[in-house]
C-alpha cells in the first residue's frame, strides 16, 4: 500500500481508514474471516475498492441505490420546482414551475487554438 501510493499522502491515509473501518466493522464479519483464513491476500486486500470491502448488507444497499438511479435516468424524470419569483410572459401570472436541464458539451464554446 505504501509503495502504491508512493509514500504517506492523502490517498494512503484514505485507503488505510477504509481498510481499518471495514476490517473492524462488526457488521462485516465475512471480510475479516476471509482475511484471517487466507482467502484474501494482503496485496489483493489493498487493491479492493470500497464497494468490494463492504458488507453484504451495504452491497445490497448500494445495488438498490444504483437501480433507483438507473430507473430515474431511464424514465427521464426531471425534478420540477414551483415558485412565484418569475412572471409568465404569456399569462402574466406568477405561478411558475421550472426545472434545470444539462446542456450538451457540444453546445459549449470551445477555445480557438
């Protein structure tokens, strides 16, 4: 781990905290058992992502969140907000709803070389 991060830096400290938390977590006995039994070697443990280190309960939670996000993106649900700060140009009422849209990167002005 020290060699991977090329010394003690933010990356090293973050990885150390992640490993320490996941190995000490009482809700994650599987990881601890796999390390103690030798199923996971030290090098493999250091290279594991936070999601791979997580307990099965957390993995299920992450999966559920990922599925929810994918469903929202496929449906194209946009969050709409209401306000009275704007006035409609056609009817002159102040009952407005608005939503935020992301512009395509192709629409952005590039720097000429």
